[in-house]
């Protein structure tokens, strides 16, 4: 969109050129003209929710936090008088370091648990820390694992892990790379680059991991009949359970960051919250009620399309010539995965949910594929599809600007307000 900016221009004129002038004195005239900024790309601005969650490291500092930091530094500069003052200085020093490096506390928690667990000599499920470090409920000598309350401990602990990983990568890897190597210095652009590059790293790992699991299962290329033939899937393989609970930890951590973020909400903030609520409900219900094969397919549709989205936005921030190609690839992946595949799953819920496999309610055998679960599954996936359709409308607007208006270059202002 073209937005006019006011620009002050000073120039000299002879008084004889001015009305009612009587002398040839030089006069400096100040005036304001409207300067039009060039068109900007919308690829970088498109907010599609899934990978637009801010980290603690990209949150803007409030006035109160800056004053508190200044007071801590001032106290630390004073001379210690006794042991109590020394202990207080140690505590304030830690707080200041944690304030500057938000990955420090999660790292300390992780190290404490890992060191205690691996030096204990007991790496079985009888160790209380086992449920946090790795998955539980192994079935004998098989590769299968059951489900239980201990899975919540694994999710909680790995929420801390993803908090550390996100903050650490942004602070010590992505930010220096963006500023020192890519020469991007505008604060809002640095923050956006940090978010998108982290998304590329995560989805670049989770996408092939999920596809590998699907390839070695009977679901390859999103088969639907097989989702219901073996129901209920009471047990999962080691890789499947790691993947499923790891994804649950990632999305739960994302939701926490969304709730705690201090920045001004983006235009699709309400849709983003709704999307996360639906996603978490799908994760919980599909795992507890044994619809993990459906869950695996939905996970992959989100991860792969998000990888292409983050890639196109990152290239757009870098003014790369590959931006258009990557964005077009993203559009195709989005349409196929988020709409065609998801609608295919929705159709299978209506046509195969009742006819393939057992269709009865039996609490003793944990058989929940019945008349109660059918509308719940359909409504949750439909809700996810509605949010995806809203975002697809935004994608089509961007695509229109690229193809018909030729808006491909990101020349946004460096001011925070522009972002």
C-alpha cells in the first residue's frame, strides 16, 4: 500500500521572487511536501499464525522493566558491606543475566534434571526422573509403548526444552547471524528474521521426521481407510510416541508464549488463539482416545506448509530473487496439504468412520469410535479448516499482488510502527 510521508525541505530563494518583495536578500524557506514511499511486499507481512509466535527474546521492553534493570545494575556497582549484601548481589547478578539471556533458567533446569538422571545409575521407569527425560509405559521387550499420566511429565519437561532451544538459538545463533552476516539492523526486521529462521529449523526437522514415520506405516500419502482399520491404536512405536508427545510439547509451549507475549497483538490474533485452542484439543483428544493416525496426518499437513511459509518470508526479508518461487511453492503446498488433504480426512470421517473397523462404545476395551466421537472429530477438524480458509484468503490477496501488480520487493520502513 502506498502511504504518504511528510518530509521537511529547506531551500533558498531571492526575495524578488516572493510576492511584495523589495530587496534581493536570500531567504530560507521551510515547507512540507508529501513524499510517497514505494510499494512494499506483503509476503513478509502475511500473518498465518502457526509460526508467528514471539519469543521472550523478541518481546519489547516496557518502561518499568528498563527502570528495574537500571536499578539492579546500580546496586551491583555499590561496595559490598556484608555477606547479606553479597548474596543479594549474586541474586541480582543472576536476575540481570537471565533478563539479558532468557535461555539461562531453562538451561539450568535441563542440566539439573539430565545430570541427576544420568548419574543416578538407574535409567528405568522406577527412577522418578525417567518420566521427564524419556517416554514411559514400554510394553515388555517390544518397540511398543502404552499411554498414561506420566506422558504429561514428558510434555511439561520438553516444553522447558523447547523454551531453551528457541531462546538459545535466537540469542546466540540467529540474531548474530542476522546482524553481523546478513547486515540487517532494523529491530523489527531482526525480530521477524529470528522467528522465521527458528521456524525453518523446527519444521525442517519435524516435517521429514513425520514423513519418515508415515512412510514406514500404512498411511503413506495420507491414506484414510487405514486410519480406521486398526482402531483403537492403544500402543504406538517408539518413534511415533516421541514424535507425538514432542509435537504436543512444542504446541503447548507455543500456546504459553502466545498467552504471555507483551507485544501488540497482530491483526489475526483472535484467529491465532482459536487455531491453537483447536490444535491442542485435537492433540489431546486424538492421543487419549487413540486416533493418533489421524493426528499424525494433521501434524504433517501443518508442518510442511509452515516450512515453506517461513522460507518464503525469510527470503523476502533478504530481498532474494527466490522469494516468488518459494512463495508459489508454499501456495501449492498449502492448498494440497491444508485443504485437499484435510478435506479428504473430513470426507473420510463422514464416509469411513462408521463403516471401516469397529464402530461401538466400549469403555472396557477403550473403544471410542462411535456415535459420540464422530461429530467431535468432525467439528474439530472442520474448525481447523475454517481458520485455514481464512488464512488462504490472505494468501490469495498476496498472490494477486505478486502476479498482477508485480509487488515482489520488501522495502518497508525501519520504524517499529511500520511493522
